[in-house]
């Protein structure tokens, strides 16, 4: 169980306030050419027998996983989409050959999760609270990301569901609190995964729960097979932060001011390829349980290695924005001061309003620290190749940016 080798493990130094469960006190169970997205490409020669559940299926990544499953999993009979907020786009999927069941529910409610999991063969757990801006409290982040994941695991065990794929994050590994670079590392690269921020802490704890649940006996006596996927920064159709930068650039007269040195590499991966990895893993877990069970895989594709801002310009440039400066226009100490002021303001204003700007000491540290991956573990273990080339990923993202608001379509 666990990873190959003893590398970047994601076992950080996360601590939660007393009573909420900390690292030691957690309630650990036991210890391309795809063409338009549409349903109906399933090979009718194969029996449609499987029931899949996607938690967080209406989120940025979740929607892509849902659509990818409908398109690329020929054995699908029923697809359950579980989310706190259901998207109207689900309606259009209900007319296809696969039964699409929309379930409005909350992963923190064990009984709701158990009901959704009952009878499912595979669970893809993408639901999570993605908050590095201080919008939610640390307790809420823990409740959704850690307790929610524990509820999913227990529901699988109770219901006899054998295959669980968890969407983890690169943040489980780093950048760490020391700001050490992780340059084109892989799943076995040694790295001290030490975190303080609630989001990476919660993802690390949840990932650990999922990996440790691998091999638990589910109802009926067969072993649970789990694995975790760790995307780097995901981009593509539906990426809200990209839109935020676009609007910020428009407000500044079509310009964005460089804040991060161009030499800092930040790993990025196209959402369609991340979704494809989830679909492949879910399919292959059954056949390669001994190899893949309890494993972690970074999500990767052929997206170029660039700084966060330079990478964004691949899409924002064609939308008419310009990144000003070859070097950061403000010195790092001044940015850190502004980020700290933002954090202070957030704290002072909290009783009155929610002030949650993109720049805070944590986001500055993440954007300013090299963290990129170079690995072929997914190819070796389950034959993953990116479905979308860099050119296609870029073109699709630009097309979505230019088309304006709305769904990922
Ligand atoms: N966006 C990124 O760059 C990365 C995201 N991830 C992970 O990927 C997963 C999906 O992230 P995104 O699609 O970016 O976020 P998102 O916020 O777009 O999607 C998350 C979905 O989970 C749902 N959700 C939240 N709380 C819930 C609850 N209590 N019960 C049921 N559903 C709930 C939300 O309604 C949303 O639809 C998350 O687990 C995140 O940690 C990992 C690496 C990078
Ligand atoms: C000028 C500022 C300093 C620029 C701020 C950019 C930030 C908002 C983003 C820089 C890096 C992003 C994070 C990174 O891609 C890794 C992530 C993984 C996840 O699992 C969730 C999202 C995120 C934390 C992502 C969030 C935005 C950034 C911090």
C-alpha cells in the first residue's frame, strides 16, 4: 500500500484545533480529438452494467469528469452526479442512453452520502472546498474535505462499493511552508511536505484517509481499492480564476502587471486530461488492483513549464491582454507587505464583510515557488496518455474565454 518508494508523501505537519481532530486524533477508519462533448459514443457491443457516482460532479473538474464518463465509459449504465449545487446543464444529459441521476447532497452528511453510494460500483470523489483565499473557516474546510472524504469511504465500505478514486492535489506535497522548490519532480522525489494552511492540510489528511482505506473489507468481504490523483493547477473551460484575471486586466486597460519572476515554474494541467485520468483510473482499478491500489499519481500532460502568469498569458494574450514587464514591477518585499495587509484587512473586516482578494501571503508563496512535475507513473501503471495535446488544450481554453460566461460547453 502507499506510494512507490518513499518520496513526496504529503504527510505534512498539519494541525487542527483541539477537538476537531488533528493528524493523530483524526477519526481514521482503519487506518483531441474528442469532438463536441456529447453522450452516445459508447460502444453498444459492450454491456452497460456499471453504476458510477461522481461527487462534486457540478464543479469545474467534476463537470468534465461527468461528460468524459458519458463519452468514454462504454460500460456505464447509470451516472449519479452528487453535488451541493446542481447545474442546469445536467438536464441536457438526461436524454441520452445512460441514466443520469442528479443528487443534491452534502458530503458532510453521512446519511446523504450513504444513500447516494448505495448500489454504485465506482465512486469518483472530486467534491471539495477549494479555498486558499480565506472565504471559509478552517473548520468548514476540514469538515468538507476531511470528514466528507471519511463519509465517502465509510459509505463505500457499508454498501460494498469496491472502487474509489479520490481527487487529491499537488498541494498535498507542496509548495511547503519553507518555500522549497520542487523542480519537475515525480511521485518519488524526496520533499518535505510541511503545511500550515487549512486547504493543503485538509487535502493531505483526506488523501491519507483514502490511501489507508485501500484493502479494507467492504460489505460482502471483498477489499476496497482506492487511489488518489494529484492535479497541479488545473486550467481549461470553466476555470474561474482565469476569468477573474481577465476581468482584472480589462479594468487595468488591457494590461496585467507582472508580479512573479518568469523563472518560477508552476505546474499546470488541462482539465480534459485530468478528467481523462480519472476515467482511466476508475476503469483500470478493477483489473490492476494490486498495482494501483493505495497509489498516488500526479496529473500531467504536455502543457509547457512556465510561471503562473506567463502560462495564463497563453490564453489571456489572445483575448487582448498584455503582461507588462519582463521582471516583477514591485519588489517581493512590497508584495509580501501588500499580501500581509490584505490578510490583516480580511481579519479586521470579517465581522462586517467578507474581504477575500486573490493576493494573500499563502497565494503569493504558492505562485512564487517553483513546483512542477515530470513523471510517467500514470503511463506505466495504467497506460495513460494525455487525450488533448497542448495545442488543443490551449485552443479550447481560448475559445471558452472568448465565448464569454456560461457552461464549459
Ligand atoms: N482547481 C484546481 O486547480 C485544483 C483542484 N483540485 C481538487 O479538485 C477537486 C475539484 O476542484 P474544482 O473543480 O477546482 O473545484 P470546484 O469548487 O469547482 O468544484 C468542487 C465541487 O464540489 C462541490 N462541493 C463543495 N462542497 C460540497 C459538499 N459539502 N457536498 C457536496 N458537494 C460539495 C461544489 O459545489 C463544487 O461543485 C477538489 O477536490 C480540489 O481540491 C486539485 C488540484 C488542483
Ligand atoms: C499576483 C498573485 C501573487 C497571483 C496569485 C495567483 C494565485 C491566485 C494562484 C497561484 C497558484 C494557484 C494555486 C495552484 O495552482 C495550486 C492549487 C491547487 C489546488 O488544489 C487548488 C487551487 C490551487 C491552490 C491554486 C489556487 C490559486 C493560486 C494560489
